[in-house]
C-alpha cells in the first residue's frame, strides 16, 4: 500500500521509544511505501487535500535512522492510508487538520478516523463511561471547583486539553493554591479545567493499556518518580512490565466496541487502580515499551487491522 504519515519531525524522534517510528518501520517491513509530511504542510487547494512532503526510508540506526527523498507536493487521495500522528496540543491547528483529513474519508483510510479523533478528546470521551471513572468535574467556575474538592477531598487539577503531564497539580483539601491556580489558568486560556478525585493507587503506577481495533493487546505500568504524582515517562515515570487484570479487561470490554465502531484502530487508555482516567486517540504511545516487555509484535496487529479494512 501507499502510506502517508502526518507527524512531528522524523529527524528528532527517539527510535527506541517513538511509537510513530515503530508504526512506520513495521509498514516498511511489510512492503508498504512511505511518504512523510509535517502537519504544517497539509493544505486544501481548490477541492484537493494535499501535502508537501518526502518519500521516506527508515533504519534502526541511531543518528542515521531516516533517508528522505526530494520535497514534492502530493494529492493525498493517491494514498491507501494516511496516519494522523502528530502529538497534541489539541488546539485549533490540530482540529483543522482533522477537518481537512476528514475530506479524504470516502477514498482513503485515515487512522485514527479524524472525525472521531476531533470528537473524542482524551479527557472528554471518558465521560461516556461514568461507571468506570473516578468522580470528575469539568468547569471554569471557581466555586464549582471548590465545591467538588470540598466533597471529595484531595483532587487532581489539570487543563482539559493538556497533554504529556503538563499542568497537573495534586491539591489536598487544605491546599490554599486552588484560587491562584484557577487565576493562572484562566488568565491565559479560555478553556475549562478538569478536576478528579485523587486516586492514591497512582503511587503504584498508571497503567497504559493498548487496544487495537477495540481489543486489548497488552499493557505497561508507568510508575511515578519519587515525589511526583505524574507518571508520564518523559517527566521521569518508569515503565515496567505488567499483566492485564480482570478489571482491566472489564474496562476494555465496555469501551472497545465503541472505539472500533468509530474507526479508532490504535488507542491507549490510562487506568489507575480500578478506574479509567483517559482514552488517548490523538497520538497514543507505548508500543515499543510493550513489545520489549511482552516480546510480541503488537504493531503487526495494528497493520493487520488496517490491511483488513483496506481489503
């Protein structure tokens, strides 16, 4: 197949950790032709959705992992598959790319389906499954946030459209910083905040479960560094091998069909203790860590699902 990948700069990726590199590497191993472009190079021109990018060849060699061809403009309907793989922030630039890629849907398989990526923000999709999630409130109003903390005690406060662990705060019931944090966030953003009951189980790890076409294929546990509540690996979280529990499988069984029916082929969900906290559809990560721990080619499962959809 002809495969286009919309992603952040390929030259800068960590080839031993980056999931997009692993996806492209597996595509190449399966004989698919790769074309790489950055989100800024996506355009709509008189009825055509185009991208200025380059053919791409990969190798697992640090410091020399990619060879790019000459820059060229391509109509994206020439491709069988287009991957939406740039990292958040989930801002209007990101949202606009989903609108443009959605225009390809009659001819091209876009992974994940851009209409539902746009309508399934990580921290909002979980609201469809309140029986699986910790107590949660979304509000810009300070009185609402204060009332939620008064009811539930220690809480986690974070920006609704944040990513990568940025801007996450644990606030105890006695912490006097809630008003100041609210003032700071609302001073530079019009977005609401999300507040959740703090889950002490996070000290034992935040589990990232990978689902392929709605089915769980494995998990890694991300353990926060000492003194941290954030488990994200790029802020010091430590990945470790972990098995799926009965509760994990129950959560996946509840949400998996919904994801599959809406074209979300590669998804990473976050589970703390017995609770679902996020459903990541924009640019989920964790493939390489999972493959190393479990010795299973999970990325091949992703491509098998895509190839089956393309017929």
